[in-house]
C-alpha cells in the first residue's frame, strides 16, 4: 500500500478532506501566489531594460561638416543620447569619421568587430589597428587582417544644416551592429 | 573556576556547544590526512575571510557610481590612511585565492578524492571555483578604469555573439544600451551581495559534505576505492587511526595559513595595489586593455583561435569545459587513488597548468598585437642602414614611416605580428617582395594604395639588403643554382 503525503491518504482509500489537509493546501497555494506577486515587480525591475520597445537609436551631432577635412580620417566624440547623470565620462562615445569627399562620409564605431577594443587610426599606412588581438582594417573599414569576423561597424549618417549627424546610442556588437 | 564552569554549562545546555564542537572541529579524521598536501582548502577559505574583511573596509569609501568610482579609488590610494594598503591586500588576496583554489583542485584531482562517496564535494568545489572566478571578474570591473571599461566591452562582444539572445543578453548585463552607471551598479551588486552570498552558501554545503563523507584518507596504492567496501573500510580506519581534526590535524593548516597571510601582506606591501589604470573615459583610446592574470589565458585564446571557429568555441567551449569538470567523479568513479599509479591524471594536470601558463605568458606579451609605437619610437639598428645607398636609405625611411615596424621586428625590436625582416632577403626575391608589399596576404594587409611606385622601389631595394652574412639573398641562390 502506498501513502500519498499530500492528501494524507493511503492508495485505494478515499478519506474525506480534513481541516488540517485543507489548511496545508491553502497555505501552499497562498504562499505560491504571494511569491509570484513578489517576483513580478522584482523580475520586472531587474529585467526592465529588456521590456523596452523603442530601440536605443537617435541622431546625434558630430559638429559642423567643415571640421572634417576631405580625404582624411579623425576621431570625433559624442555624448550618448540615452545617458543618465550618473554615467560620468563613460557616456562619451568616440568614433572615427572619414570624409571621403564633399558630403560623402564614413563613420566607424571605435570598437573592433572582434571583441570591442578601441581601434587606432594610422594615417601614414592608412590602417586601423587594434591593440587587443591584432585586428587590422583598411581606411574604408574593411577587414585587412587578424581575427575580426567583419569590417568595422559603421554608423548611418546624414548632413543637416551643415552638421554631420550619426545614428547612435548603443554599444555595437556582432548581434547588434550600431 | 567553578563559576566559569557553571557559566559554560548554562550556555552548553542551551546552545549544545559540546556536541557542536564534537561534530565539527573535533570530528575524527584519518591520521594520514594530517598531511602538507591537505592544507590548500583551508588556506583558500582563509583567503575568502580576508577578502570579506578587506572588502567591507573598502566599501566604506568606494563609491559604486560610474562618475565617481575612479575618483574614490584614487582617494583611497592617496588620501585615506592605509587605503592603498587595504586595496593592495584585497587585490593580492584575490590573486592568492584564485591560485590556492586552483592548487587545491589540482591536489584533490591528483589524489582522486572526488571518487565515491565524495562526488558532491567535488561538484560543490567546482561551483566555488566558478563563483570565485565570478568574483575575480566582477571585482576587476569595480576597479572602473580603462581595463575595466574595455574588459566589459570584451565580455559583451562575446555575449553579443550568442545567436538570437545576443542583444537582450548584452542589454541585461549592461543595464542599458551602453557601458555606464547601470553597468557598474550591477557588477557592484553581484560582487558584494549576490556572489558573496552564494559563496557562503556553497562553502557551507562544501564543509557539510566534508564532515558527512569524512576527509579522504591519504591515498594508499594498495587500497583502491571499491564502492562495496569503502564505507566499512573508512569507518574502520577512523576507529583505528582517527584523530580529532582539532587539535591534532589542524596544526599544518595553521602553519600554512599563517604563511599565506604573511605572503599576502608582504606582496601587498611590496607591490602595492593594482591601479586604477587610467580613467574610464572611452575617448582616451590610446590604451591596451589587458585583464588580470586569471583571465589572461582566455584573452590569449581569443587571439589564437582560427577566426572561423571562434564564435562556436567562445560560446560552446566553456560549457563543455565546465560540464567536463563537473563530470569528473562520474567518468572516474572508483579504483586507484594514488597519483603515482594514475599517470593519466598526473599528465592531465601537468598539461592543464602548462597550457594555462603558456597562454597567460602569451596573453601578457601579446605577440599578435601590433606594437603601436614601434614605427616612431624605435631606432633602426646600425646593421640595417650601414653602407646602404641613398635609394636603400629612403626605403628604410619608408619602412619606418609606413608603420611596417609595428608588425615586423628588426634587430630584435618591433612588433611580432609578422615575421622579423632581419633575413627577409634570404627568404624572398625582389619580385616576391614587391608582390607581398602591394598585395599583402598571409595575414598582411595590402599596401598598394598606400605606397607610390618610387616608395615601393626604394623599400624593396632596401629589403633586398636584409640578410645574414652567412646566407646570401635568394636571387643569388637561384642564380647560382641555375648556373650549370
């Protein structure tokens, strides 16, 4: 004969519901409901960032187009548009701006597409080099050598009232290239 | 005396001190386990206690805010009395904790102490190992300097490679779209609350298991583990040779523990705290991020893996590795425990430590990284310029100015990404050199767009003079071979 501890019954035997058994079941059920109610705001709070529908993307200015000489590449920085007052300098995001000619630009994320380290520009050899694992890119951002799986991440850009705007706001990764 | 005894009796009656002591510190252990090989676990625990103590002290001053953390660390270093020293003790304590935990694991593995009936002790120990590495990583981020900032970036670049879940995973860890205030606060909560709580819980379980299954006896080659007889034999061993852990077996733990404390305090006093290394301002891009030593092997692996295997190995490799670690007691359940009779286990440990050591060395020296300042910081060796024609000297200048030196060493200095050029003329003919410079290949970028034809002519003219005295240039060798 088998004993079922949740009902207090032996198999084959149907006992009437006792006060003790009912109270236990009610207790377990109420605690489960209470726990779930508590978990809801806690999980929502921690995972709130995942519930956001709007993408972290906004147009930010990199200053007047005239600041960028033609056929040259230089560093520019912008303040991340989704920053909070507590971010400090961490929200100042650098990027490489290449002005090909006229209004033709390329704006690269600073992060190497391999593992996100900051690439450096060497105008003499026309290469971007990464200090972490030796990724190298040509001046147009395409991969030249090393472990990167693709070229540099490139921002969408537009020119408005003589200012260069880029669409930024997120840390670029392979699953989310700017 | 009478009074004290009465006082003790009063507490003992209520708290059960006597039986608690008998079941824990006073429990019987095999006399053979009072060995110098058995001191690493307690030493790791000691490190944890030191970490908690110094960690609490640091939290009195440290500000977990992205805008102020760096300043608060500098304040600790330079203004708070002994602040620098507590930071140093916390840093060296973490190094010792990871190192001693690794040695403890290696010892347990070599002595086959994970075998029946101590499988769960091993598994809880593996959990502690992972949690400790978690503490090491999160702690490194709390240093909130350049290495920390880009270290998070590296972690997120790996997480971002996860199929489908990459983006939400990155956002969940960062607490937002970029590395910022929310990120640091998350790592702070993990480092001081979540992981510490988990470690205390798992240590409790680990010690409970040690008490319940008993400390493994020193492995006797003539007494392999047999699941049918092990319990009876162990109980018999305890009956015959059992001694209370306190005071009989603890002496060596105490001596070693004291040495560990001295070593941590000494290292902290001599080498001081680590960093903070440069403010966490991403616009300061002239930085070469490197992790603390425990993650250097991983850092090196990422440079050395063939790129097409990388994403799979980064995401699946750790899972397989951890699963294997957990599976050890089930792959090897019983039998011989003595390391001298287990050559495969010994070789495995040697192999693992050699691999980790070599990778850490490579991570530290990073030969795969271009040496960013070689082109404008290093002089050309005299042997590479002496007696050269003006055209060849122009070529040498092109070599420096076009950053070739960042990847190619000359006279033992310069980058190690590409081959050294000391003997390049002995390997490649003039035509081959032109082709290689213009078109690249074999992990070298193509320079056709960056060099004018006269520059290429000069560069190759100079490179054709680079060969050791005992080995002629290639074209001469070919020419000689062709001559009948």
